[in-house]
């Protein structure tokens, strides 16, 4: 029987994608593991691997097609022994619509299973793809569903799949995770609880229309379609500014001691690695969060999430938009490891090859525009995180030391804070800890 390939869900937030390129033509033979297409998601361009052997008999969605919903049939495979006549009475069925995506969260939320096993050295190839019926001795499930089930300790054989041909997808595992505690509590007498208030989801403001008269006066232009990343940035940051109560705190840090330590460590490395100022700042943020754990939190409707490690997101500018790959457990890593990981993640981000677990689920973000000469700026919080640190340029400024005027290399850092989760005193305590580490950097190595 022909096998339908559907648009896979390649990230926890993906609802649709762009079929950027077919790498196998109609009539081409494919084997499990062959890369057959490139899909542009809301964050990256990913390769799709086949999981079945056969012939790509028919392409249903052409290259360049945008807004293709997940589980939409995109191609048909014929297995060995089948010929084109098998397609005469075969109508590909669309997969079951996926549940609304949930943002992956760090630490001990059930949604974390989609992002917890971060692998900064893994291949930049999506391990999700062509839908296929279950084979004898094998449970048909998407790679994302398999990871989620493994993290949650669930047996895939006990889960009923709702995807094409009974394939287990992300929504099925989520439902099983939610059902587990419900089943365990079924024997207990119910206790009355107040129904939580539900807030209407924010609706991004539409683009302001211009009149025909104004349009006639516009200079000539070319309209560039939004990339998936740009659409995601627009939606999430509009939501952040509309729903998150921001406030801002700025501190000036003297950098001379940190610059001297960086130069000494790079000299001792003898070319084995090269630390950047940003590598040291990532470490300083992680250590400061360990000193002030009340700042390493995020707001949720049912409570305050207090994270037990610092997963630091680092903003990286790409030609398709801003993305924030994550240095997991930055406080538990040395500077050499942080430097190598940050460089590798930044390169993958610019190439559009980040895996979902490499950019989903951080607890705190750093955005550094110092290399562009920006003195100070206020960054927009990256939900569901509660804080983002905007780092400006280090520059020579006059300072007063021991009652006398002197000069020092000074950097302004502004902390944007979600006031629902972090109060002013906590933000000030974090900045004081961060400043102390920057101005006496040897202490972050203790």
C-alpha cells in the first residue's frame, strides 16, 4: 500500500512550514535515512529524512510552497513491488490536526521533554519525517514523540497514535503525560477547587493600512516576504510588550580587570581557544543567578517557576532575524567549554541549522550590541523568561577613585524585568552580584 509523507512537526512551536526544496525527484529511489527535502520552520531550515524504502512516486506540494500546515500530505512513496497503478484508487488522507503547540519550558515541566536533552554536538538534521504505518516489532512514532515519551518514562506501545496510519505524534504523548497523573488521582475523593481565570490570548495589532493617496507617494520598493523567523519575532515580541509588565534597571561595570583576565587566559591557551568578552559575561550571568536564585524564575498562571540551573540564551543576529541559542547549565561549565559551545551555536544559527532543543527553553537571555558601538539599550523580554540583560559597549569614561578623577573602561548593562516574577529589589540584587563578578572576574572561577 502506498505510504503518505506529511508535513512533519519539527519543533514544539511549529504549526506550519515552507517546503523550501525537494532533494529527490519524482521516480527517485529512497532508503531510510536519505535526506529527501528541506523544510523551513518558524526558527530554522531543517532536513527531512525518510524512514521507509521505496520510490518517491508523487510530489503533492511543490518547492517554495509556504504556509503548509503540519500533517498535510506532501508526497507519496511506493514500496517495493508496487507500481504506478497502486495510485489509481489511492487518496492520501491528511493526518489528525495537531493540538495547539505549547512553548517548551526548562526544568521540570512536562513540556520540557521536547527540549531537555540539548545536544550541542549533534547533527543539524531533523529526526522527524515521512509518515509510515507500524511495522512488525516496531511502533510508528515521530522522533519528537519518541524523545518526549522517553523523558516522561512512557511506553510507546501503550499510546494510541492519532497520526497518519496510526503513527504516534507529539499531541498523543502530551495527552498520555496529562492522563498519567489524572489516572493516579482517580481513586482519591475530589476536592473542590476554584476554577482558574482564563485570560484572552493577546491579538497582535495589524499593520497600519495606508491610504491610496499615501501609497501613491511612496518611493519605489521591493516587497520581501517575511521569513518564518521574522513572523515568530513579530508575534512573540508583540505579545511580550502587550502582556509582560517590563521595567528596566541599568548598572555601569568597570571592565579593565575582566579584559586583563581575558588577555591572560587567551595567552595561556596558546591558540587552543580564544575567549570573547561575551563568553565571560555568559559565565558571570550564570554565577550571578546561582548567587541570586530568586532572579532565575519565570511567571506562570499557576505559580512561579524557580529553576535549579542557569540555561543562558545568547541573542544571535542572522540574515533572517534574531534567534537565541542556549548554553545549557552555563554555571557548571568552564570558560573554554562556554566559548566553544557559543561559537558552534552561533554558526549553526547563522546557517539556519539549529535543532529545536538548541533554542527552546532557556531561563535568562543576554543581548550584546557592544560590538556595534551601542552605549546602552533596553531589550524586550523573551517569554516565558523573566529577564534579559542588554549589554552595551565598553568605552573609556571618567570615574572617581579614592576622591580623584581617573579613567576606566566602563560598560553599561540594562536588565529588563518581568515585574510579575521579579521585584525591583531582586533585580538590583542580581545586578549587584553581576557587577561584582565582572569587576573582580577571578571570583567567578572559584
